[in-house]
C-alpha cells in the first residue's frame, strides 16, 4: 500500500514545507517526512527515499547554478580595530600576503588557517542562505536523512546531495575543521579558500621577482635602493569597494547565520555515513569521481575531450595560479573524501581505487592543465594511501595490486612539463621514500614498480629542490635487498647505477653548506632552502660514494658466486652453499667493514622498517 500512496504523501509534505504557517507545523511536517523515508528505506522503496532527498536539496536553494557565478567575485572582510574592511588578498598589505611571505612550511599553514578563521568570505550564496530560514531547516533535515539512510540512496540521490555539498564548500560555508582530514599518521589535509591561494601565489611571485632584481642590480645597490624606498613606487593599499549596499557588519552577521546552520547539521558525518553503506559504495564513488579536479574540457586535443564531462562540474574559479589553471575547493575536498575512506579502512582500497582510477588517471595525464595545488595534493594523497595499504596488508593480496595500479598512475607524471613536475617534486620524493621504507621488497621486487620508481627518480634528479634525501633513502633500501639476495642483482645492478649517476652533484652543488638552523646556503650566502629535509651537495656526494662502494662489493660478491658455482660444477663432492641461498651468511660475508647499508649506520627510520619475508 505504501508503494501506491507515497507520492501523494510526499507532495503534501512538500507543500507544507514550502508554505508552513508556524514552527509547530514545520516540525510536524519534518517528523512526517522522516517517518516516510524510514518506512520506505525499510521496505526497499529507494525511489521514495531519493525523491525526498531531492526535495530537501532543492529547498536549500544551494544547488542552483545561478549561485555559482558570484563565487568568482567573492570578497573577504578583514576585521581591524573592531571594524571590517575589504582587502584584496593578493596585495602585499593584506594579512594573508604578510603571512605567506613571512612564514613557510607547517608554520605558514597554521598562520594562514588562523587568518581564514578571523576573516569572513562574503558571497551572494552565503548571504541568500543566511536569509532563508526554510533553506537552513531543509539543509539540517537533508543531512540527517543522509546520515541515517545513506544505504538507501541511489545515484540520483547522491548527485543531489553532493551538489549541495559542492556549493557549500565553494562558498566557504563548511567550517575549516570539517573540510580537513585529520589522521594521526599523516599531515592535516587542508582545503584552503580561493583567496588564500591567490595570496600565496602572489607572495611567491613577489619573492621571486625581488630575488631576480637583487641578482641583476647587485647586493650593495639593492640594499641602498631598499633603504631609500626603492624606485619610489608605493604599494597599493588593496582596499576594495563593497559589492553590496549593506554595511560590512550586517553582511558578516548573515554569513555567520549560514555557518551556524551548517555547523548544526550532520555534514561532517558524511564520510563515516558513506563508509557504512556497504554494497552501494561503488555507486557513491562513481558520482564522487566526476567531481575530482579535471582538465578544462574546452582545450582541443586534450584527454578531457575523449571523456564526456559531468553536468555537475562547477564553473572554475580564478586563484592566480601560474599555469592559468583554475582552483575549485570542492574538487579537492571530494578527492579527500575518497582518501579518508582508504585511510580509515585500508581493506576497502580494492573497492575505492578502481572506482576512482579513471578520473585520477585522466587528471594526471593532463597534469599541465590542473591547478598546481590540486595536483600537489593529489600526488601526496595517492602516496599516503599506498603507504597505509602496505602498512596494513601482509603477503601478496589484492591490496598490493592496488598499490601497483596507484604507481602506474603516478608514472604518468614523467611526461609532464618541467614546471609542473617541479611543483610536485618535493611531495613525490618524500612520498616514494616513505613508500619504499614501509615495504621495500614489495615495491622493488616487482620489476614494473621498480621501472616506474626509477624513471620518476631520474626525473627528480633534474629538479634542484632538495629531492636528494628521499632518493638516497630509496637507493639504500635497494642496495640492502641486493646485498641480502632478496632481488636479482643482474636485473637491478645497471638500472641502479644509472639512476644513482643522475644524482651525482655538480661542482656548484658540492660547495653548498648547511648552517645551524638547517638552511642550505650557496657560496654567495643566500638562503636557497629552509626545509630541514634538504641535503647539501657534500652530504649527497658522500652518501652516493658510500653506496657506490657497496655496489662494488655486490659486484665482487656476484663474481665470487659465479666462481664458486663453476668450481662446484667441476667438483661435485665439495658442495658449498651459494651466498644467494643464505641471506644471513651472505650479509656477514659481504660486510667486512661498516657501510651505509649496515645496521649500525642506517638511520633509525630505515633500521626499523618492516620488510616482506625474503624467502
């Protein structure tokens, strides 16, 4: 009977929700809608559930395509001396630019997050949502249904739900702590605003321009010019005219109402609700993958032309990137939802990755047209997922096949432009080092995996941005496996030598030193890198030379092994164990003196890494 009458009940509830005379009537209507959806989910009437979800999504007013247009012209209200003013985040006088130029690394990220919490981003979407009490109630009711009945939502229902989430994230209505994945073993995955990225890239361009000017003018002349105010040009104030006639305080109050409604909802439980939907997970992931960062569809001849784009792909937003690509905060957020599923439950990786692999592959094939921040976050997240999978699985399982497919996708980066590859070089180098350190035998013993890692390492050798430490960590692990007979020496020896030769530092790199703070300075005294993971030229040379000595020992041991085999073939009675048949004996035989791959000289992180049994 319910299958026959639910459309009439739903239309009546929709009419009441659209024209409720009092709060009491609204509560009764929402209670009736909740009971209807619960009964429909119990009897498997998924069409009723999805019609109710679509009704609430439309009532919020957020998924309307007209509201996406004003996201390009969002304004940021900065409070100073108890008054709000509108500043262009890309100007040097804005607080975001000051933080972007004055700090780096984790400290810069923390300071930028503080600035985002203190400032207010105003869009027409946020203002309209803050005015609509009916839309706020529908928003809260929508995500309550999603949290409780996620397993009954089909593809069309998820399209409506994710369309609402997309509008919220792009309009900066979702709080920062709900837009970030917090995992105790990885760095916080933060989705910044468009204005924050604009400030970061503008500050980076100003620093680079200042460095080039100092090099052209000379140190003394540059100092005198800076002392007397440079060329006399004054920095722009960065103040903008407010787009709305209301006062900034009124606008900030409406945006605060929107934030309060979003905080009151269960949108933060979306990831946990999705992880429990069971067999419906591939349907959700298929819809989610269409919202990942993708290349612009208008470029002729690009891989995006071969695949039809979803109607849900939002309008791009200018963020001041160097390659002209567009940044969509919701696209990064949706990709991190998939990452969070794998980090929370690595056993579901063989289900999650095949559903999103095609979108990720399409993104990495067109890496030159993807926003640098989105590309960098994607590469780091893929390597983080692969590391977590290797930490949780044992033996040859479908999880390891998933890691191999992830590495094949990352191998597409070797064909990207030099500027694009340099942008992701640091996260790629550190991620590969962590992956190999987690399970070197699994990554290296599969020759296809080693081929991808080797090609990426050779490409990293061309980037002068402190990628040596991660590469040396990979070399150490491979040499250890070769010394103990875990891999075929003949198959890896020449490849390893060729890859190591690409990292031999030049004469200028050999002259670099490290100061007490960990910064690397060249012979002119200018700070080139303040990241502690950087390795100076002399350190890199000493590590590589030590590894070459170990490689020489391996070659000698291989020759001795061949001689022993020939001798045992001529004298069958004098049988001796070959060094390759006993890893423990071989290791003692090949280590007459300490080396970089001995247990006493390895760093603690490499001494304690888990390796697959070599037998």
